[in-house]
């Protein structure tokens, strides 16, 4: 995997730790310093299945240890990219109680959200192994540190999907700062809706972009005016060489308040009946039905655009889809065989933040096993759990 950026690894620096950690941990550190230090072992775990994404945590701990001139031992029970069951210790962290206790708040912050997001990214990539994914989460993140955690998580989930099923996975992301997690020097992206509003037409926006960036492949948003098909064909006819070479892509990001141009419920049913009749007969919930034939970017909408492009003689023009592509929607798209080449998503971010809470309990003091009642399952077992599912 590409080298880690230094931002998340160094923040907060040792001098800032006490300001950002829980007060009761700072006070415990002072008590331990007064009454005598001891060697402790923390067990770190989560309450739901996840994919192990520990590097931001472990590298930060090692950075702090070097600064403080102490040794912190980290035994990973599950290496990066491994599946972890609920309640199973991810890692055992051993060192001076005085120098570990105030780090607990911060190392848990760097672990839990990454593991859940990696799990979500993995499931999406596995369900749609022939589709490229772009991480477009940056604008949904609560600050730059979260953006880095989420980019790292997507790369870990993607790596696991490639290893397990040969998925294409996440090939890039939206920002330069975190592009290295995907092996790139720059983020991906062409135009927002605002450029089309500024230009006054979809074709004019494409012309502006191409004039300024003539050597870049181009992805054009086609839903601004509600003419997804008409504007797609107009762009293809304006740039026939790019359309024929596969350097042109069309992105649909239609909101859930309307159908894609040319569709309504009966026509959406008909599109799927022509292309994947088994999908419409197998849905299990109203949400899945909406993903299949509803408003916004449905499976029927993607099939409809593909049909229109092929019929007009543009079979090599790629389709990029965005708008709410979370694990559940990706699963439905896979069932429907939606002919989407690229999915732009920030929806691998954890939906319920409470599921991201990692927990750490001390399970040994000076080598003597001891843990609060009810957490005996965290005590170290010989041999570890490195076997993958």
C-alpha cells in the first residue's frame, strides 16, 4: 500500500495530547505518576463486525512513543484488511500505564471509524467487482483529519476486495491530499454542477472544460437541466473523437425528486424487463424497489441511458453514477446488472456513528491478567486470530 501521509500520524502532537484527551484519563495519569507506574496491556475491540484498518492508530502511537522516549508494544490480532468479528480484540497494546492512559481517547478515534468505513467499502466493491469506485467523501467529512481517515479506510476495504474476489475497487478519490492512499499523485474529478450553471448549458460547460484541460479525459454532468439523455447525446455529438476513444464519460447525479428524462414508473419497469427481468421479480423491500425503478439514479435510469447511448452509436462512452451509493444501493445495482462503469460515492462513510466506537480495556497489570467483570472475553488467547475468513 502507498506510504502514509504525515498529517494524521503526527496530530495531535505530544504537547497537545492532554488538551484533546478525556479529563479523567489525564487525572489518572497524575495519580499513577504519584503512586508508581506499572506495565499494562490494553485490549482494543469493537462491538460489530469490521475490517481491520489500524495503521493510523498504530503509527500515531509509535510516533508518540518516540517523542516520549518510551516503548509501546502493539500486537495486532488481525492485520490490516482482515475481517474481525464483533467483540474480538483487534490489538493488544502494552506499555507504561503512565504513558498509555492519556492516549486512549485519541488512539480509539483513529481506529473505530476507519474499521467500519473499510468494511462498508469492502462490501460495495465485492458486490460490484467490475465497477471502478471513486471516493468522493471529502465534503461529507467533519474536517481534514476525518477526510484522511475515510480515504485510508476506502483503500483498505478496496485492497481486501481485490484480494478476495479480484474486484477493481476504489481507483482514486476526489482530493490531492489523500490521493496517495490509492497510488495516485492527484485526485480525480472534472466539473461540478456550478460550472454548468455558469456556462448556461451542458455542452458549453464541456467545451470550457476541454479548452482549459485539453489533455484530460472528460466526465460531464448531464442532469443539471433535467435532460440526462438529450444532453448526453449532445455532448457525444460535440466530442465524437473522445466518445469513440472512450475518453468521454457522462455522470448522472439526478436527485430523488424526479425521474431521469424519459422515464416514469411504467417505462422504468419496461427498461428492466428488457435487460434484467429477474431483478424486478426479486426485490424484497420498498427501498430496494426504489433503487430499481424509482426516482433519481435508479438501475432503470442507468440501463435507460446505456440503451440510448448504444442506439445512437456511442457504445464506448462510459457512465458514471453518483447520489446515495451506499452498500445497500450497490447490492441492488449488482442484482440488476446496472451497466455503470464508475461509481462516485461518499456513502461508504458509516451511517450510524455509534457503530464506530472502538473500546479499550486494560486486561493485565504487571503481567497479571485482570479485567472488569463481563469483559473476560478480552483476555489474551494463545495463538491469536490471524486466520482470514
